[in-house]
C-alpha cells in the first residue's frame, strides 16, 4: 500500500525540512508576539531559488575530461551554497527554539513539531554533504524517504513499468470463501519474517485453521518446521532447485490442489485496492494501519453480501419459466 508522498531525493527532502522549520518558527513567533521570522515567506523563496538551481544542474556527458570536471565542480559548489543556506536557517531556528523554551506558559509539547523538522534537516544536511561533497554512498538503512510519513519504505518489486513503490507491504490471509481472516502491516519486515506470525495470529481467532498456502517468498527451512507444528498441511513451495524430498512433498495431491487455488488471492489484492488499499490518505503509522484495517473491513462486508445473496438464490432454486396462461375464447 502506497503512502501519499512525492518521489524523494535528498535535496527535496532538505527543502521540505527547512521549509517546515521556517514555517513553524514563524507561526510560534507570531503566537508569542515576537518579531523574529517576520520575513519567513521571503526566506522560503530564497531557499527555494537555490533548490531550483541545483535541480537544473546535470552531470556532463562530454568526452572531454576538463568539461566533465568543470561541471562536477559547479554541482558541488551549488550544493555547498545550498547547504550553507540550510545551516544558516538551522542556526536561527535553534536560537529561536532556545528563546521559546524560556517563555513562561509555553509547553514543550508545542515545540515537538519544530524539534522534529530540525532533526530531519540536520540529517539531510549531513547526508548531502557525505554524498555530494565527500563522494560517499549513503547506506539504505540510514535513508528516510519522507519527512511527513517517515514510516515510508522503498519497495522494489521488479514489476515492468513500476520499478519502485513508496509505502509499506501488507500481508493478507484469505479463506476459501474469499473472506480475509487476518492481515499484517509489515514495518521493515520481509515475507519470510511474517509467515509464522500470520498463521498464529489467524489461529487465535479461527482455531480450526489446518491448511495454508504461501508464496515462495515466505519459505525458509525454519518456517517449514515451525508451521508444521501449527498446521496439518503446510503448502510452502521452496525457492530454487528442489531436492528429491522437496519434489515429493510438492507433488503430493493435497499440495498441488492447494497451489492451484492459490492464484485466487490475486483477485483479493485487486479488490482491496478498489476498497481503499491502493493509496493511504491518512497520516502517521497509526493512521496507515487504521486505513488498511478499514479497507479489509470494507472488502469483507462486500464478500459477506455476496455470500448471503448466493445462499438466498440457492434456497429459491433455479428460475423456472411459468407456463403461458390459457384463456378460453
């Protein structure tokens, strides 16, 4: 499920952080009748101008080494000016933060947003300096892809035309009647890490669950062993080359029958997207989980309606055409 964020780069994340820092400082100063940050809008425009300058710079593709070096130097100089402006605004923001902290009657809770934006800006300044000026590669684990939705993850599924998605993975467990029994928002988790938790969570509500079919991404030797203790039949195909015992296990009639029905879960994924599980409009991780839960409830209500309708049609029996009424002349 995607989060409602724009495509992240380190420079636009820094711009967002500085912009919100300036706006928050201006708002707090106006509420406290302080004259600081009177030109907050002008400050944002000045910083945005330098941001647009960096956006327009591209690396040279010339074969001339001197031209490529000159362009690289220009890019580094523009980034250094961008960082200098950001650090100047951060220095002012820290001073304002100390001043506001001394005012009587102003609770620290009102400064929480400002502290968060300053922390985001400091991180982005450091990462841009390391990447552009010092030539380092930033580890993936240190990156944040949205300052407004920091739980957003960079997901590469390898789909044609969709190389990257920004959001969180959601795992669903569906029964034969296409009712979703259990779901899980996977925060920094992969499929193989949630297989056992999905089954145990579903069995707490539905103890009769005895068979479950998984995708290959859920397979690990440990999952195979743990799921055997929870389920009578584990349909967990193995990735890669199969051994003789794995080939015998996956050729069993019950295993094959369950795998043939497994593709039906794709319709559930599409239906969840129709019912809101395509893009989260809510904010924060709690809002994200609430949005997912409501989408699951909406899908289950629709399926329950379809089940009730089918039962009613079964009880009525097949439709029979009435014989024509004969009227005597």
